[in-house]
């Protein structure tokens, strides 16, 4: 958390979006009360074990698993809105805390955020996915690396899977190839809709030599 926001937090503490208690935008009690999503394939919603991509969808994606904490509605939607549009960077820490129980049990993962479009970073002053990934790294003790960069920006809001996939198929480039080869990469993002963005990121990482690519995401729209 930046110094300015820390000072503001001391003088005017955040209120929990769920219960209005002071201290966090999402208190631990309300975080525990977030509705959970069953283990399923992120592409077709078929039930699977441990968030694996199903056997039907597996040939069409480089994503092995996609762990998602909660649906994109109510408190979760409001929390992401505060992080993205109200410059409440403290929300990244609260989101990261909810993701810790979803993390796969392995000591070889490297966290990598899915970079936000540069135009939006300039407006916000930060990349919200990077903030979440860095907080998750710090709290879970998993290394984070800046592996991806945006090759170009597209507006995907409201588009279906086919259009999203076509628009973003080559949207990412590898910023540190030597850090990718042979690594098990865990992508971090705030929201997943069709999965096209995660797929494009996984495609770039796999082409650069990643051993595997999975993702952990706060909310599914």
C-alpha cells in the first residue's frame, strides 16, 4: 500500500463493503461469507476435479487449471470496482487474502499477473492485477515475476468468446523469456469472463517454454 493511502486509511479507515465494520474494504468475516464456486472447467462449466480444464476443452487451450474464488456480483463486484475505479489499492490486499486457500500445493510456482492495458494503467496510476499478484506473493511466499507485457490494447467489454479470442490472440509478449522456460506459471487476475485473455497469456507463456500455465482469479463474470 502506498504511503498516501496508508495515511488516508489511518485518518479515515475503510469500511467493509459487506458489514460496514472499519478497517478493511472486505473484512475476514465477509470474505469467508463470499459464495464459493464449484470446481469446474472454465471454458464449458463442466464439473472437474481441482479446477482442471476438462478433456473436451483441453486440446483448445494452454491453461491446465483455473481456480476462481467467487461470482462477480454483490460484494465482490463492489470490491473490484473500488480497486479499479476509486483508486482503493487496499482492496488488492483483501482480494489476495481470499485467493490463498485456492493456491495449488506446490513449491515450484511463479506468480505472473495478466497486465492491464497501458491506457488504463495511466488513468489509474497502477495495474490492479499486478497489485493483487504482489500482495499474494508477499502473503503466500510464492515468487512473483513480471513476465508478460501488452503488445496492443483492445476494448473487449460486452464481446462474446469468439470475438474476444480473435481480438486478443496476440495481445501479449514475453518480457523476460529466460524467466519463463521450464517454469510452472500461475497467472493472477481480478475477473475472468470468457477466459480469452487468460488463454492468450497462457499461449504466449507456453510458446516461450513454460512447463505449465494455470490461473487463479478472484471473480467469474
